[in-house]
C-alpha cells in the first residue's frame, strides 16, 4: 500500500505512460488491490483493476453460496452493491478524458452469470475499471491517490462486507432467484411451458426501459380455469396461470396487453431481480422468440417445410440468401430454433410476416397451391406439437384461423386475462373449415456446419478482432453481425461473450463434430463449468453468459 503511494508520488507530473509502472498487486488494510492493465492514454478504455477480499473479510454465511444458483445470485447482489457504493463514493470527473471514472459491469432487471464479481470458498474478487487521472496528458498523482486511498477503500467497506449490507434484501435476492430457477425446472414435468404468477407486473416503463411501469399497472391475475398453485422452496404456495404444452393463442383487442404478456414470456428464460414484477414469470429455458427479420443473411438452412417452389426453382432445402424476405427470414428463424433444440416458440403477429402466418380461404381460391411457395405456419403448428413435441404461444388478434389449431385461447381484455378456449372452439364448428392437409413436415436436424474458415476472427493486422458495439452489433473479424432482432439477447456482456465464444468454438470444437449444435453445446458446457474467464487471455470483468440460441443466432447471421 505504501509502495503504491511512493510510486504515485514518483510519477507525478510525468507523461501518462508512466502510469504503467503501477501494474502489480498491493495489500491494503482489509483488501488486496491489483492493477491488471494500465490504459495507454486518458481517453482510451479505462484501466482494469481487481479488488480481492478473503472469505473471512467478506464473512458471507455459507448458505449464501451453497448451490450454483445461490452463488450466482450472491455474485449478482454483491456486484450491484459495489455499483451502488460507486455512485455514492466516487467523485467522478478528475481531469481530462475518462479521468476519475470508476465502473463495474452489472445486469439490468435480470440476474445473469457474469465475471465482474466472482465468489469462491476462499475469497471474493471484483473487477472494476478506473480512468487514471490526467491533466493535459500528465499524471496527477493527487487525484489518483484520492481514488486508491479514499474512494476504493470506502467502496470495499460498504459493499464487500456482509455486516454492512442489507441482510434481508440480500437473502430475498437469493431466495427469489432460487425460486425462479426451481419453478423453471419444474415446468417440463408438469407438462407446462410457462407460468405467470398472480400479482405479477408485466408492463415496462417504455420500449427502451426495462424497469416496471410505475403508475396504473394492472397486476396479472390468472383466470380460474387456467390457474394452478405451485409450491416453491422459499415463497411457498403461489397461484398463477399455467400455460400448458401445445398451441396457445393470446387474443384480444389492440393495445390490450397481448404483446406485453408475450414479452414477459420471452424474458421468462431469465431470472429477475426482486421488485421487477416478473420474478415469478418463467418460461421453458429453451423458449425462442421467432419473428420476421427481412434483410438478414441466411446460410444453408432447410426451410422447405415452410417454403418450396420458389420462382426459378430455387432449392429451399439448402436455402441461402444475403437478403431474406419477411417470410423466408421467419421460416429460417424457426428452423434454426428447432435445430438448436428449442421446445417452445414464441410468436407475435406484430413482428411476423402475415403471409407466413396465415392464408385465408379466398386467397387460397385465387392463388392456387402450385403458385404459392409458402406453407403458412397455421398449417404446421399442430404438426410441430404432435410429431416433434414443440409448443407454440402465438399472439394473434387479427385472425380467427388459429382457433382450430389451438389448445388454449387466452384473451387479454383491458389487461385482464380470460380463458376463452370454449367460445373460440365453438366458433370453429359453425364455420366448419379445416386447414388444408399438407405433405408431412420434416425437420432436417443437421444444422449446417460453418466451416472454420468462415469463423476466422482476424481483421487486417490483428489476429483476433472481436468487439461488441452495443448489444445489437458484434464485430467479428471481417464481419459485422446484426443482432438487433435477436430479441432475447439483452446485455452487451452477452454480445461480447458470443464473439469470444464463436472463436472458442471454432478453435476447440468445430473440428470435433459435424453438428454445429453439438459443437456449440460442448463449448458452452465447458464455459459454464470452468467460467467465463477461460474465454479471455486477460483478466476482464465485462462478460455475461448468453444462451446457446443466441450464440447460434450470431453464427447463422454471418454474411459470406
Ligand atoms: P397489444 O399487443 O394488445 O396491442 P401491448 O401489450 O402492446 O398491447 O400493450 C399496450 C400498452 O399497454 C403498452 O403501452 C403497455 O405498456 C400497456 N400495458 C400492457 N399491460 C399492461 C398492464 N397490465 N397494466 C397497464 N398497462 C399495461
Ligand atoms: Mg401487440
């Protein structure tokens, strides 16, 4: 600690590069500070540091990390505690560029596996970034001293000490995550695909703010006929709406809350923080939102179950394009989801291609089957469930055609939920028409293998160039991958990880199997077991764990 002070004094007023001398470890009173990487200039990516405390210093009770999910929730809580302490302790601006800026990466409304803070039996380690202070590119030691000797020790004392944390809140954070995980694990054996607990608050502040809507949010209440009561390890009994396997429709007038419910189901693959309102909205872990995504690239996907007989006899069993249409992109999205073992598809009419979803009687009479390449999803959705065990939840306010292929029809009426299955089914008998029979569906499970050459991360002089420009854009070697319409990707840390993971897969697994799905699974399993750190040669704290589906989505969107 005194060594750091002496070093700082000795480099005061020197050129910025002299900060490099600080690299190394320093024992402080009650924690260890390591300066892992020093930035090249005040405007560059801030320097990376780690703060370590022993388990004794942290004094976290053993039950707070006695299982995988508990440990993950504790890590999440502690990282958020550091972020709160940073807001209260860090002065911030201390010179030019990023001088004085201190950060830790945390999740939004979800609890994601990250590497910003790691717990093990012997210690806790937090990775932060610090903008080392400069005035006119000269070192200002006084300002750096204030960060290292006042601000950081205060942060550690406030956040990495169990005694000083809100224990009730901490416990609730863990127990809530554990309940959500448990609930999600139960779904399959209960023949359910999703569960929405009573009193959940589904609407969000806005399209770009994932926090709960503050005023006038109507709490969710399950209609009696769809209600079930489950028992959770911590919360005990909870009543809520059980969405069964099969085909479920969400109907209702415009602006009545249909998409909001579906959106909550999309996010139900993640655990949420207490107070989010969706803590007990869970869906099958392999649920995939599929939508139309015109202009996306498609490479070697068999979409013939949905699209065949394209003009000029284009082969749709190995369909590639640099510029998919609404319907072909939605078909590709579905087939890719199935190739990566999705068992629940979530579809919203708002983001679907109409000609992919439905074709009504009149249109079938006018345009004969031979002239229409599209087999609408309507004609496949039952088959998907019957023959492949794949369930679907569809928001469909605009067409009653889906009544006859549905098992359950849920109506949203002014944000209240009703079961209108019987009524919807009684309308089918009156109209008495059935979807036209089709050739049986085949799913070609051999997801196309990307040759390693296409996954080369080199760009120019750089052997490895992988960078996330926001959640939506991944730069990978020569490629710019657009993930803007991969809606279950929620955090830039996941996007970064996806980039590193593609490289990790290409290096270690691509040659081991012909199946992209199998290779990615092995790669992801290794990362889950050994931790996100294996993906980076440097110590960084900016990664968050994505699902298999989102990693695969990035690979499938590579342009050739
Ligand atoms: P739909 O898909 O049926 O057209 P949306 O789900 O888009 O409707 O919801 C319309 C609006 O109502 C959105 O602004 C949404 O935030 C709001 N909303 C949705 N559910 C609720 C609710 N339970 N309470 C209050 N407002 C809600
Ligand atoms: Mg809608």
